[in-house]
């Protein structure tokens, strides 16, 4: 009976991340508009955009291969699986053993690789520029993410998110400089991976500076809808990882009952709202940097992750 309940809760988590991802993006857009004293789009506009794109006809270039056609579905599937593996409101569920941070990094890397290939497949200049910039960003973002993973795994003794969340709630964590450095590094990686300001501006299509949008310019209709849904899921995934690892309070444990699960969902929604608020304030207060400054930005994230690991080794040695 307990296994069946955990399976049901796991399915609820699968559906929850899919349902809340567009809402998080709509909340950030709405809040940014209010901070800039504009009316802004409705809160549910991302859902309307997806439905509108699903009803439109797909237009394909003559040079597009089968890879271009299947990439949106593969990217959406891998991103959804990665987002569903993160313990959002409960730990110890059916997929807890698979909720490994290295596996999540690998899934996101596979999705990024497929999008870059699709950008090159059609043969347009913008797709090639976007793919090359995406790989440049990935070459620094992935090592920085792995250094953060190594820091957390050295502390918790595991790379599983459930074990890390349980360790972070224990009394033996304390205040550690390495955790602060890892948190800042992870936030910088999340900003770059989601093409947010200051690395990229998701609200514009300026040809000289766009990265993610350049790779998907040739997509339309349901293909573009699936790509956009994957980008919404990716933003929610990184916010979920940050709150699960560094702010794990309020997460229910498997077997605690329906009331604990409902309370965990409520706390998780509040955490998403807080993360969306901070993201909107940050993007409003800072300007977009030049493309050639992005390696410096991600290099700083890599150094923060490396220093976090190094300080952890030094503190243990002493």
C-alpha cells in the first residue's frame, strides 16, 4: 500500500512540475513589468501562448532533416524527466534513487546538445551563431555545475538529492563558507543556462546578441510550443534544485501522510514564488552584458565552485 501511495505521489510530482512551469515564467514576466511600471502580460499568458502555437501549422525548411523534427520532443522529454527527478515537495519517493545530480546534469547536457545540432541542421547563419555560443556557454557552465555537485556530495556523502536535502536539514551543517560559494556559483550557472539577463535576454530577438532564440528561429507551430514548454521546465528545474538543496525546509518525507504532502506542496509553491520574485528583481536591476563578457561571468562561477570544494578540503584537513 505504501509503495502504491508513493507511486501516486510521484505521478503528482510529474504533473505538478509540468503545470507550474509556465506559471513561474508568467509570474516572473508579470512582476518584471510591474517593477518597470508597465501593465505587462497576464499571469496565464504562457499557457495561452502554448495553446496558440499548438493550433498553428508547422512550417519546415526544405533542408531540415529528421533530427530537426524529433529534437523538440526529445528535448522536452529529457527536461521533463530531469525536472521530475528533483524532490520538489517530498523525498523518498519511487524515483528517489534516480534523483542524482550528475544524472540531471547529463540529461540537461543531452538536451542542450540536441538543440545545438538542430540549430546547425537547417544551415542558417543565425542557427550556427546560436549553436556556437551555446556550446561556448556550456563548456564553462557544466564544469561549474559539476564543481557545485562535488562540493555538496563531499558534505552529504552522496549525489542523490534526497540524501543531500536530508543532510542540509540536519544540525551538523552549520554555517559554511563553501556552501555560500556553491550557492552563488549555482545561481550564476542557472542564469546562464536559462538564457536570462545578464547573459541573454529572453524577451528580445536581437540578432547580434541572442543565443537560445537564434537556435530555434526556424521552429514553428507545435515544434516551437514543445521547445518553449521545455524552456519553462528548465527554469523551474533550476529553481527547484536551489530550493531543494539549500532551502530544504518544509519538504515532506515518504510515508508521512496526505496532510504532509499537501503542506509540502504549499511550501514548494511559496518557494517558487520567492525564487521568481528574486529573479525578477535581479533582472530589473541589472543590464545585459556583452556576449564576449559571458566567459568571464561563467569563469567566476567555475572559480566559486572550485573554491568551495577547496575550502571544504582545507576545513576537513584542519
